[in-house]
């Protein structure tokens, strides 16, 4: 049964076919059965089906076509708003306006997001994560009208696969596991663990296309450069605080 | 196939039975097939099987018995160390010593953790998440010898179920989903959404046992009080910075 999980791949192109509301609700209900901190369910999912709203969300995701072409876009949010409202209505003094509480809710939201993806994939749907969510959280908050104590942490596009691409590579298992304690990587380890990745023709082409010397430079200079990371760190930290988590 | 996901529950008591290394590796390899930011695989999993090491980890998890009685304890870490080492060896200047990069790696680690859980459950194993990981990250870093740019974000205990408890309640689906934009909760919404949870005899007993007036007070005064959250916020922020992510 785990064979399906092992063979999965990200799907960015979808058929022009709606996802029935009953199925979507079933998948969400299934996802909400995952573990959650203290059974507090510190998350909310915003369901976008409306084309105008997809258009409004698109710029926050750097206009990746998957946002406007997927039948459903789901924004998973760390949400302490509902829980805090419950506390206040029950004569209980909430103390959740801090970083640890934000991070706990973010973990809850990520667990649910991933379980939704797996449930969807087991039903023949395809998904794509949008890492842009934490870059442009302020715009997403505005478009989705997210109140205090609610932060978007990831977005998923979902639909029936139009094209099923080949699986992309992964590092060998030993690259990501450590027995008992962390054994740091020697230069020889790095060479060995990245050898296959660096040998792939598509990755070599990627270097040429970007006029770089090494694959790593494509990441540091083009895809995830320092200046961007630092800019989006400030933006994200700022909005977490503005939404009510003080630190 | 999603019926198994829907019927899942957390397992805290395990049989005295090892998990074969081949199966564990297979489950990890399956989990590593989940989405990861830019295919960077910004995570590491520390596998604890040794009893002495479980004993050393236990205090960081407030001595929850599941840590020392599970055959396997897995600590999932946000890991930019390996990627940064790769960049440095490839004449590329990494710019990943910031909050956004830490958070990206944390998301990667959470996605993988949840997929591991699902794969394990589909193979008849049971899991329990330990939310204590972000509280006592400094001790965990010391015990597991985690280098700069590596932060533990969650821990999972795994084993063959000894006792399968009943499923615990969840809020009704409508509590956690919003159509197109966020509709904030009125007091009447909160009353309706929490009605079933508050009516359950085990939750009413929970109030009595803790000498409280409401279930919410058990959370705010006993389980997750403000002073603890604020203390562990400072500890966690401090260690994230000490491990090299500047903000």
C-alpha cells in the first residue's frame, strides 16, 4: 500500500475537471484525523474555487500557472484565532500571542496539509506545494481576509492530473538519516551523496541554461539567492508579529 | 484506501518488538518521496534505537514513557547544514543563515515526518508525535550532537501497537474550513462548533480532575499556560539563532 506513496510525484498540470465538493470534504475530513497538538486543531484551510479569487492569489505566488489552472487551491493556515476566541468565551485567559504558539500552529497546519496531499493522491488526484506562501504572506492575508492570529504557511493546488511527469531524483537514503547521533558530512561524503544528482543530464543542462559553473550556484545565485531570502525573512517575521504573535 | 487514514489514531503503547531495519529504511525512503522545497531535501532524521540514548532523550520530552518504551524514536530536524556544505564545496555562496531558510527547512521536515507516519501506519505500525521537541530543542541538540544549521522540529515514537485506544473527537469539518475568504467566528459559531467536544464525558471529567470551571481553562491554566509558552518561545528563538539562523 505504501508503493503508491513511493511512486508519487508532484502534478502541476490538471485536467479541466472540477473536484466534487463531497470528495473534497471527505479528503479534508480525513486529513483532520492526523495528530494535532493537544487536540487543539490549530489550523484553518481556505478553499479557493472562484476564478477571480485565483487571479487575486496568483501574484502572491509569482503567477505560477498552477494557481489559475487548478480546479482547487487550498491555503493552509496556522490558526490560533478560533482557539483564542473559544478561551475568551469560556472565562479562560489565553496566552498564545507568542512565537512558540505560532510555531505549534504552523506544525499542526503542515501535518494536515501533508495528510491532505496523501489522501488526495490515493484518490487519483495530483497536488503541487507552493513555497511562495511564506514569501508573500502579507498579500495572501489581505486577499483571504485572514484575521489576527492566522498566518498562511503553505498552499496546495489540486486537480486531476493532465500530465504525469517522470519522478525526479532524490539523494540516497543515507544522505538524510543518522544513527543515534548526527555524523557530520566530510567533503568526501558530500561528493558521494551528490554524485548521482550532479550527473543527471537535466541537472547539467540546468547549469548551462543558467550560465553557471555548478548546480549549487544555480541555487545560490538564481533560485534562492541570499538577498531574496533575507528580504522575505524580514517580510515574514514582520507579518507574524503584525498578526499578533509577539517576539 | 483513505479509510485507513480516516480511522487512524495515535498509539502510545507498543509491543516489545523491534522494527526490522529493512522496513524502517523502506518507510523512510518512502517518506523522502514527498514534496520538498526545490528538491533540496532540507531535513535529517536521527534514528534512536539504543536504550541509553532513549534515556538521555527522555528528560527533553518530560519523561513521557513512550520515549523509552518505543522500539524506535525518530527526531526530525530542519537541516540546512548538508546543503550549505555542498554549496561551499561547489564554489557557490550560500545565503541560508536567516529565518525564512530555517522556516523552509522546518516545513520540509514536517512534511517528511507526516508522510513517514502515514507510511508506518499503512504497514500496521503506530506512532505518537512529541510536541516537546520545540520546547527543549537545546537539550535535544546536545544529546543528538546536532551541528550549526540543524534544528529539531518534531519527534515521533514508533512501534507495533500494544493497545489500540478509541479515536478521540475532532471538531466538525466546518470549524476548520473557509470558502473563498475567512469568515470569522461569532460567539454563536464557537458555541455550536465546540458543543460536542464540551459535552463529552471524558472532557467533563477532565475539567473536574483539574478543578476548573471550563475545558478551555484546562488548556490555559494547566496544559499550555502563558508563562510556559513565553518561556519556551524565548528558549526556542534563542537556540534557532545560536544554531546559525540570524534574525
